[in-house]
């Protein structure tokens, strides 16, 4: 058995059926990437960085995975692709599923295709609200602040509201 890595992932969708896409992605992550050990509520917020008529649903999950960071990224990209995600050049766009690696253990990783912790994690309320729900005391390995502190210091004015507690799904 390989090393068990604790990973935090952000899932998001703003194409209907949003909640179904998130639920399917969670199931696929559990099948191919690692065991889900923590799950936030689902939150709804305005798109960040672009305009859309449909709000995003987001949640954060923590998993235990034997996959190294680069293999985990490949697994996640395969899940997104199998769910019909198409990546467009030139910025943010609506998507049926988006899966971001927020943290990988307490490591700082900088590779050409993978930067962990996620570069904009501390700038986005839609990430910090669910992250602080399930890991309030986890410390960002670069900024050396807990998720709760990052949320309290976040300048993002976006409204992030609870959509559904995951226990109801």
C-alpha cells in the first residue's frame, strides 16, 4: 500500500442539472481517485471572473488518496472529460463540472501543469466558505494562515449561500 495523501478538492457546476453533476463527480472521484472522508454543504454563488445567467453550485470534499499529485490531476481531468467538460482557451466560462485540487497534504507543489495550493484559493469566497466548513483549522502551507482566517480576511464581496446540506442528497 502506498502513502495515503489527504487532499481537498473544490467541485463546481453552473450548467443544469448542477446538483446531479456534482453528485456524479463525487461518486466518480470515490471510484477512481480516493476515499471521500469529508464533504461540505453545497453552496450557491455568482460566477467569478465572468458573466452567466446561471449561478454556480460548489462544494469541497476531502479525500484520502494513494495517488501522487500528478496522477490525481490526470484522474480528475479524466472525470471532467468523461462528464463532457470541454476546456476553452481564454478564460472562465460556464461548465457542467469543474474539479480543482486545493490542497495536497500540506505540500507546496509547482509544476508546469499543476500548482498546489490552488493559486486563487484565498481570493474566492465560493472556495473558502465550504473549505472553512470542513477544515477551519487547516493551515495554508504557503500563506501560513488557517482557512478560517483566510475567509475572515477575504476581500471577495460575493454572496455565498447554503444551497443544500449534502446529508440531504
